[in-house]
C-alpha cells in the first residue's frame, strides 16, 4: 500500500454494509416523515458546522457581500457539499491556477490550509489573498515549522486518507518550504519502513491530520514509538492530540451510540469529507468489536435515506449543516423520540482567522484594504 492510502472500508470492516447514495447534493427542505416511523433515534453531539467551518463560511459570505468581484479559492473552503454548492451558485470558482485569474480578485485559502507557495503564487499574480485555514490545522503547520530547529529532525505525518487530501498536501508543503524530511504514515508497514530508514540520533516528530480516527492515530503513534526506541531514535509529540476536539467528540458519540445496540447508523455529511468518512469507519469498527450487525448509511440529506426501522443512530460530520441532521431525524419520525448522546463541545466556540487581514474582515474592524494582497 502506498503511503497515505490507508485502509478501504471493505478492508477495515468486511461484512459491514455501507450504502452510498447516487447523488451527494440531493436536498429538499420540505421533509416528509417516513411511515411507519422508526422506534427511536439516538443523535450524536456535537452536530452542525464546527467552529473552523463556520469561520471559513463566514469569511466567504462577508467577502461576497463586500466585493463586487468574482471570488476564487485554491479549493472549496470546506468539504460541506451544500455550502460549496451555494458559493458556486454565488459565482465563486475553486481550484483555478492563480496565473489564470485576472489580477485584483479575492482568492481564498481553504480551511484545510495550503502550502505557503499557494499564497505566494496568488499574491505574485496580483490577487488579494484571504486565508481561512482553521486555527487547529494551522497549529499542525506551526508544529512542523518548529522541527526545523531540531537537529536531525524529521516529520512523521499520520494520515489514513487519500494522498491528495488538501490538509495533507498543505502540511507536506510546509515541510518542503523548510526542507524538513516528511514521511506519511498510515499503517504499520509505513512505520516499519520509516523506523528502518531513520538513523540513530535523528528525532522523529509525529504530527497528524485533524480528521483522523483518534484511536487509530494513537495506536499508530505508540507503535512508532516502540519501533523507534529499539533503534535508539527519539520520537516527539503525540499525534493523537492533533485530532481536533469536535472530530474526536463526534467519534466518541458514534462509539457510544453503536454500543447502545442500534441496528442502523446514519452518518450525515459529504461523501468527500474525511471526518465524515472517519465516523462511518468508527461505527463499523465498533460494530465489528461487538459482533453485532450494523447497517451504515452515508447520506447528505434526508431524501437519500431508505425507510429504517428499530433504533437508529444519527451522527454528522463537522462540515454538515445542522438543518441536514434535523431533516434526517424528522424523516425517521421516531415513535419514542430523539435522545442526544455525547457532549456538545462546539457550543459557544467561535474561531477567528489566524491571518490578520482575514480576521479584520469578519471581526468588525475595517480591513486595511480589500485591494492589497
Ligand atoms: S473539523 Fe476541526 S480542524 Fe477541521 S475545520 Fe473543524 S475545527 Fe477545524
């Protein structure tokens, strides 16, 4: 397996049914409750858009209202399918090379972060750069930069997703900028290869993707520490702490819900969202551990669900709108109501952009200029 590819759902949880809808964007605000309703719904907290996603969307909306120019970005600001569709509907365009955009237009770096060269190239093309990198992703970039100060330092970056995930690509770009050796590890074979190639006297600093499965990341970090110790190689930092609070807490709610013997688990979110996919994997792992059957449905809105009976768990990704979750719980029409499971650690948390110009845009201060990079 190539570094960063991770395990597919089939390999991770053979025998667990995963159902994917044809279209990710099917959405209807006029929810029709199913008949008959299911028995009970257990809904996982937190739900709705996390602080980082809300901040990114707020910047885009604010820019859209202030700037008559077309908005561009290196990538959709988040993986939220509905918000991305809305922004594209507003005229925003994502993934276009800065050199192909007329100078003066606003250009947004997404919440996943990007290599420093992306903003540099955009500024060199005369674009106005606004950076909505989530502060928690930015924290991992800062951790990578500090490795440059460690003699013999190198980064082991834990990621179980695709090698082209924008968060991983951005982190690799930060390491490249500072000429720091950067290895992606997603399984024990990757760790064995790294431990073999590293030299005694080197220090491996472990960093991880914010949307990883927290248990899986913790186990891999421990395995790396054990392998490196046998070769006299120092390992620093626990990557499991890079899994952000809202992702970790949504995974924990998923475990609690599956432990309560639901027959179906509905994961509400975009099919291209890593943290949504992680919730499905956590549910599958938990079901496998308990030996009980579990049907998992990955949907973006209520209209993609089949009729479900019995007790149903509903959990949601960090870029999923709360209204989509409410649409699903309404559709399921539980005869014994909806019970919340977990703790809403997102409540009351708001994020500001780490970039001063972007922060000024949404904090009420007048930006120095919307026309300068
Ligand atoms: S999921 Fe976590 S890291 Fe990603 S945008 Fe939300 S708060 Fe930030």
